[in-house]
């Protein structure tokens, strides 16, 4: 009788061990085949972008746009506490470290917003750890420019890493940046 009890306990223990090994294997297999939530593919192509002189000259025209120039003016005013800029604009900027605004920025894109105004995507040269998106909107009958929104864009660490490689020449260009 003692022998049968030991045999039954041994069989139960063996089944439990087999189940544990099977579950551990299943979890390991699942973990290696399912991508992590943060490991989505980068939006930014690999490698450094090559631009012709004509492409660069066309790109540099973006810095002549009044909405892009307004951003630089607003950043400088914010840093000097000169009183220029509305309370909502200054509140948008106050969410971020002032070191960003002390740096020149490069324009990554400029596009019309469906609801009016312009979305301007920028990267600060001295703090290229975040990409920011500004919504500049012409308000009132005199179409005075106003910053409606200023936030970090949805770019992963991998995206930022690739941006630093892809647009290295533009990030380092202190002559044309604002």
C-alpha cells in the first residue's frame, strides 16, 4: 500500500513537472514571437539623406515663412520675459525646459492644418531628443499669428535616433536654422 501511495504521488509530481515545463516553454515561445508594444517599426528611413543643392535651396525657403519666423520671435520673447505673446501661448511653452528655446531649431516639415493655420514640425539643434509640433494660426480680422498648440510629437527613441542620422547635415546647419 505504501508503494502504491508513493507511485501515485510520483505520477502526480511528474504530471505537474511536465505541465510546468510545457507552460514555461509556451511563455518563452510567445515572448520571443510577439513584438513588444514599444518595438513598433520606425517611421524614419534608415541612413543619411542625400540632398542636391537645388533641394537644399528649396528647403531653406521654409525659414522665410512668417509662421516659422513667428516661432523664433515667440521663443526669444519667452526667454526674455518681454511680455510679447499671449497667456495661452506662454502656457504652451512653459511646459518645456527653456534650454530647448535657447537653441536654434530646424524645420522638419510644414503643412496646412485642416482646421486652419499651419503645423510646423521642428527639432532643436542643441537638444535633439524630442521632435515638437507647433500649430500656428492666423487669428482675427488682422490675421495676427498665434501659437495654438506646442507639444512633443509621437516619435519613439528609435525614430529620434534615425532622425539624428538621416538629417545630420540639417541639424548641424547653424546658418539656416532659426
